[in-house]
C-alpha cells in the first residue's frame, strides 16, 4: 500500500517510498526478517557503538579533546573493521543489521547493530556501557575480547526482542525526507537476512505436500499489543525469489516429477523466473517497454470519421450554448410578471424561440450531411440513409440551405418573439452578446 504511488511510462505502479505507509512497511519488513533470522540463530543481541574521548598512543584521553574526531561524521569503515575483527580474529559467525545516525541532541555519530550469532557467542555485559579501559562498579577492568574490536569508545549490549528490533529498524527511516541528513544502513546479503528461516518454511511445505499460495507469513509469538492478533509480514524482493526457488528445488529432490498442488504464485515463478503478481500487465510491459503499444496508421475512412465526430460535437455544443443564453434571458424576462395573460403570452414567445433554435440546429445538421439514424446523429456520406428525426425540415427540402432559409425575414404578422425595443429593455441582447455580463441598462434606455 502507498498513499501516493507513481506510474512509470509502461503503466506499472510503484511505491513512492516516502509516505508514512511506505516507511512503516519498510520498518515492518526489516523487523520481520530480523526476527525470522533470530529464530534460526543461537542468540541475538542489539549492540550500540558510540565514540568516546580521543586517545593518544598510550590509550589515554588527549587533553582538551572532548569528542572523538570520528564522531562528527558517519565513518562506515569503523564498523566494518569491527565486524571483520569479530569474524576473522575472534572466529564468530553471525548475520547482522546495521543503522548509523547522528544523534538528535548533540549530533554525534553512533551505530545500532543487531547480531544473530550462529554457534558460539562472545562474552559481554548487558545494559552497561563498557570498553577496554573502564572499570565496573566493583573496580574490575572489563577484559572482554570484544572490547579490542571497538577501540573508539563504548559498547552497549542488550537482548533483541521484537520491540527492540522494531526500535532499531526505525532508524533506517529517520530523517528520510531530509536530504542533508546522514544515514548509513547495512545488512547481511549473502545470504539475506531470514533466508535460512524461509528455507525451513519451504521445506516444511514440501514435507506436508502443499504449496505456498502467497508471500504473507507470521512469526510465532509476535502479536499486536492492542488486539493480540498475530502480526502479518510480507516477503518481497530477493528473499521471496530465493524462498520460491528453494521450494521448487526441494520438491524436485524429494517428490521427483510429481506436480505440486495448484499455486499461481509458484507456477508463474517457475515460468518467468521472478515473482509475478499481474501476469497480463507484466506481458504488456515486456512487449511494450516504452509504454507505447504499436498502432497502425489510420485509414482515410477513419480520419474522415474522426473529423465528422468533431464537427458534430461542435454543432451540438453551439446549440447547447444558444439554449443556455435563451434560458438565461427568459428567466430574467419572466421575472416579476403577475398578470396571467401577459405571462402566458411571454411563455408562448419563449417556446416559439426554443422551437426556432431547434429547427435551425436540425437544419445545420442536415446541411452538414448528418441524419438521425436509430436515435443517433450520423454522417450520411452516400445519401442512402433515411432520417428519423421526425422534424418537418427533413421532408421540406429547398434548393437553398435550410439554415439560410430560416434566417430570412419572417412575416411581420407572425409573433416570433418580443420586439427589438422590448429585447433592449429586458437586456436580451446583453445576454446574447455577453452572456457572462449581468444584464443592465443599454444605450437604448
């Protein structure tokens, strides 16, 4: 889910990665993968690395130096050397998740690490800031071997429960909208975090003879605080591909050519080699990478049909605008009339004007070659279609265009509307010439 998804040229929807929902999903994804990795590890710990006073060659604080020189910016090589020392010199095997940030209060660099150890676990102190040059409350100097791995300052170790993991993962999205903020995330990639747990899940599917239907998963003991419902996570990216690939591989090894139960998720992955949510959309994007499908050049008939359609819309729009102007004038002209005889006379005049506008509109359509066929106005190019509009202008054709004939001067004895003076007094011409301008006094007044 995303509050403001973007759209590529090929029509594919992508997440913005900056809204609240996107940031929350990223935190939830990394927290779920860390918890999954902890379920197949010997022990998991949260470790904070901070910088202490800068030391001289004898590992004594330099006078006048309050902060370490490396506390000004995030130096990833420091934490890289820390991890290398634990692996190469001390021989520990582990997966990790790192987030580096500058403190909000003093702006000093520090690191948050989640360790998932496999096998032996290094000696350490829980919930205590310690280093190789500090004494504990009993006057004993810390002699843990991990102290030599971080000579820049202090370490703080704690357990890695779900709340602690979620708290540490939040730092990966801290100051996400601030381009000037310093952030440095890092994690195990070979294999990715949680890969061993998802391999066990895939093997469990094969053992039970069933196939996964989606990429949602739940972790034991992880529930929502308010409702107590299990938290649902979504597997995505490279981890999802490795999970499905391991399921197919294990199924082939244990069950041979026997087909697995119907699963669109697994079938599409085996066919295309990647996770496919919308097969039809994926095929369209693959055939048209630029997002523009091939369209043949239009024929002459298609071009003419398009021109006729545009012409018809223009005529209909002009007729609608004339009706609107007439309606505005009639509303103002009828306002305040209390005499029934006068009101009836004016209504007859308005009706006659509406009829005249309609006859002129039909005449213009006929002059343009349009006829009404099955309730719709269509172009009668060959002159073979009959018009079923039911208007007298269809049957009474004359040599001159019907629209010009109706525009000629009519018999003065026939009442086609108010006189020229009445129209000026009521503001009729103001509505006709400038419909958006309020009717007021004219020069004739």
